[in-house]
């Protein structure tokens, strides 16, 4: 007989919560994550009001310049993966604490 006739039909139902592939499709460098999650247009990133503490009466969003030309730290980390970014930020934070001991007391 025909193999299709010998096997009963199979219905496969997958739960998307158990999807191991989708997280791998996301961008992993700092620049690409910022672009994907917030958007970068002409080196400007619009920060939504819910991400930034702004005084009342301000605009709905705040723009910041994110450019490797004017920001040495961004130039160093823009192509770093998420793990390297974490290490770089912690290192920069430690530098800041050492340079500004009065700001770290509290």
C-alpha cells in the first residue's frame, strides 16, 4: 500500500512560550538592540516619556544623540555583544565612582 494510507494523520501543536529560535533572531550588538527597540534615525534616539524622568510640561519624548564621532564610549561598545556591553558598563561605572567619590556616598 501507499505509505500515506498506512500512517494516521498527525496534528502537532507547539506552545510559542517554548520557542527556542525566536530569541536567537533578535539583534545582539548594542547598536542593533538600540535600533530595534528604540530606533535610531540620523544618530538621534527618541526616548519615550515612560523611560525618562522629565519635568511636567515637557515634550512626550526626549532625543539624545548617539554617535561614535562624539561619544568615545559608544564608539567602543556599539558593536559589542550584550555580555561584553555589561562588562564595559560596569567598568565605566567603577571609573566614575573612583573619579567622583562624593557622589557615591549615601
